[in-house]
């Protein structure tokens, strides 16, 4: 008896996680992956062109978030079944996602054990949400199936989870620098120490700062090329990060949870040793502040702290004193400080 085939469009902007999804789906010969997309607007176009049987859809996407993709896809590809696979674990977000007409919702950290089960459920016409939401009553989910609890199943892929360690508590610190030279010196020391300790380091900075940091690290004997290849050194552009994290120039909570969570999980692959940890240094919120977006910068600092606490990440934010003309008397300065667990560089101005 011939098994019918289901055509699948995978929409996920994190390449490692997209490969993971395709690998899991590839275990089922009746699932035919007909497209892989990393952008929201492109996802809508491909859904209309391909008319897939199933769309596996992330929420935090460039150009258009997944919830809006689902709304548009329901109009342009009405026969497609939609299954969200997202890092977001808020019941409100799940309700909003299912409210688009989607048929299922899997939290990324549970995808290893739930993805195929969810695919089976939604393709036969049932709704499905991750076991994390057992007990929740989602409006409009009359055929809802919740993944059964299992005390024996443990999903430990380093690409998906970063275990919290008592020896590596969450920290979100800020340091103020008098000029670029002090800024680069401070970040070089921070990055070098973190790499030498066997940690993975995510650096989110402007292009000029990233280039200067690379030269300084290499001058200090750090094999940056090897660290990048290993995945323990992840340099990113602050402006690009802002595009992915914001909507209408303000940090978007859903995008932030998706993008930051994916970033940390991917960086975790580059960590070696028992007491592995991801550390971050950067100037994303400072970049927003430099553009005059005070509320956006403070909100991003707050979201960053809230999200990274769940992963045990250590973060160092770097601000130049030039952003605070009145220095310690500045209300903006005090509000920035309140969003951090420790403040450095105020006594000497660097």
C-alpha cells in the first residue's frame, strides 16, 4: 500500500535550527520538504507559489513575524496546515498563534521529542500544543491535543538547550567608557578572558568596533579564525541585530525572545567542558540610545535581562560617556543603571 506524501515548507531564520527541523522531518519518507525559507515576506510568497500541505513556521522572523505570516498564508494558501515551532513559551502568544487558524504549536526546546508527534496530529486534522501548556484552555482549539507528560524523555542537544549551572549565575553588567580606546581595551580583555576560560562569546558591536576588536585579539595571541570556526566566537553587527529585534523602532518582545534565544542556543554549541557558558558583550541598546531612542534602549535592556536570565548568560553592555552629557546627574543614566546587576566605570569615567 503506497503512503501518501505531504509537501512541507519550513520557515525558520536560524540556519542550525532549520537544519535540525529538516533532519527530524527527513526521518519520515512521506514528508517531502519542498522549500526552506528564512524571511517572513518570502515565506508568504513561497506559500502562495508552492501551496504546501504543511507549513512549519517560526515566529521571530526578519521583515514579517510568523504570526502575520500565518494570517496572510491562510488567505493565500487556504489548504495549508500550519504548525508553529517557536522559542516563545507565553500562553498568550500560543493563543494568538492558534487564533490565526494555525493547527499546532511546539516550543523549540521540546521539538526533539514532540515535533514528529505534532506533525502527525496536525496532518490528520487535530490540533496540538507542547506539553508545557497542559491545563491551558486555548479558545477555539476544540480538537486540541496536548503532548503527554513523560518523566523518562530528556532532550539534551546542546544546540537546543543551555543548562543553568550554579557555578555560572546570570549576570547583566554595564561599564561606561570615556572613549573608543578604553571601550576597545575593555572589550578585548573581557573577550580574551572568556575564550581562555572555555566559554563561547557573542560580540554584538558596530562594524568599526568589530574590526578593531579582531585586530586587538589577534595581537594578544587569540586565534580568532579558529574560534569562529569552532563557534566559540560569534561576531554580529549591532545595526543588523536591531533590525531583527525591533518593530517600529521599539524592541518587540516576541522577536526578542526568538532571536536572543536562538542566538544563545546556537552559541552553546561552541562551548566545551562541564561548566560551559555563553557570555555576551555588546552595544545594541547603546546603539539605540545613540540614535536618540531612550525608551527603546531601556526597554531592550529590560527584555535582554529577563530573557537571558533563563539561560544563565553573562552579559557586559558597553556605553560611552558621551551618551550622557550630564553623567551621573542624568536621569537616563540612572535608568540605564537600574536595568543592570552591576555598574562599573563611574568612578574614573572609563
